[in-house]
């Protein structure tokens, strides 16, 4: 058999994750003898980390074991990422005189999820979200940004775009027991899709923006285990996604990726302070209860002008005491069944896209409908 470099690297990754020879053979549709021969001939075990953690039952893992395990997985993802060769497009410059920054909120994308609902019109079950719909919505978002920029560029000098990634880019397959019935692919493949599709999306936006800044905070669906709410940020799968974007654009002079190691982060635009978090730290689902927690956050933390979060799959804008703008971002899932069960309201696939100037924290504002 002819062994390619990719196949040998794949066997090495499986070995590093604690798979035995038989499991690797079954996964790659090869014989036990072929796997054993390749490992021996090409010395694939040399230089591998201690994989004993991967062979322990999850129930017996200690907290420090979980932390170490997640770090190993993340480092392996990062080390094996090959930068996608993309040509940065020439920008079409704005002709307006008023300098402004475009700001895009991205959250609750849930790559890999399948959402099905009952359609009262046909009396049948219909699919409102899957990978094909995600890809179409990403195209619609890109086109909407181009269209809005085209309308505004004669009035405003829109040189730069800031993108706030607010978590739950992926769905994961281990958040709750029945999750496997609602996904198309496991978390590892979701991670690679998030990296791949958005790297190209960001690069495409360079056609209309001279510079792009991306800031990413993690969500609850990226955590490594269902009950590890307080695990380190560095163990979150979305942290790996952001770090890989950072690696992808490390040599770019036009795209900058900021990856905080905290669940909350303040990013300044023209001196205005934007507080970012996913939103899962807030409890309850009623508007009044959420607003009360935001007011408490404003009193306790203070020092921010705009608060961005997602999590609730419901796009809503608020003002707190006429001082703080609150942008509760929506999701990418139309009629999300889980959100309906929990919050008793169907979601619409919408995301915030707005302008910020040196004089005003918000100038123009669009609620972009991803359905086109």
C-alpha cells in the first residue's frame, strides 16, 4: 500500500488521541496489519505526548486532567492548521467625508446543527437550519454588507470594520445527552468549518474595507464538557477557532484578530467602550429580569458605553438609563426549537450591523435578515 503524508499524519493524530490499532483500522477502513506496519515503519509513535488521559473514562477524570486534555486537543488543532493561501483583494475606497467605523455582531451561528419544526401550512415537518442553509445565510450576510456599504459609502468614509464574535459559533455534540439527534457532524468538523468558511468571508470583506478587526469571546456551546461552566477559556473550542484565525492572518497588514482569555472583554472604538460577552452568565429569560441583570452589571463593572451579547437567540436593542446601549444579538436559526421550548418564542435569523463615529456611539443601524 502507498502511504501518503496526509494519511500518516491522520494515523498519528488518532494515536495522540488514544485510539488503539484496531479502532484506527476500522475508522480508516484498513486492516489491523496495515496500521501496525505503517506505525512501525514510519515510527509514528515517536514524539507523541502522553496519551494516558485519553484512555480514562470521563467520569474518572479529575479537573486538572480535563484542563490538560483540552489543552492538548487545542494545541494539536493549532499546530496542524495549514494557512489557506488567499489573495487579499484591492479595496474599493469610500468617497464620503465623515469618518465612521462599521460594526458587525456575530453570534449563535451553531454550525453543524439541524433544526426541524412543524409547518402548520403543510402539516409536515420542515428543516429550517442545516449546513446548506448556514452557507446560504453566510452568502446573504456578505451581500447585505456589500449592499449597505454601497448605499452609505458616498456619505461616510467607511475605511474599517470591527467584527464582534460573541460565541456559540458551533453547536458541539456533547452539551446535552440528546444533542447527537440535532447535529450533522461532530464538534471537530464544526470547528474546521467555522475556521474555513469565515476565513474566506473575512477576506472577501477586504473588497470594501481597508482594515478589519475581529474580536472573539467564547460561548457556552464551545465548552469541552457539559458541566464544566467554569473551565478555563483556553479549553473552549471557540478559543481554538479564534486562535487559528489569528494564525491565518498573522502576516496580514489589513486583518487583525484579538483573542481575549477572559469571558468578558472591553474593546474601544473612537474611545467608546464596547463590553462583549456571550450572555450565558445571565439567568432567566424574561426581558425585565435580563434588564435588571444588565443594570446590575453596569453598576458593578461600569465604564462601558455599549453592551453586546447573544445566547438568547432573540435580537433586541435596549437603552439603560439613557447612558448604555444594549445590543442583544440574534441567532442564525429560523424558528429554533430549543429556544422556543426554553423562551417560548421563535427565533429569526438576524444580526446587528451598525455604524460608530467619534461623536456618536451609534449612527446608522441595520438588523440584517440572513434569509435575504
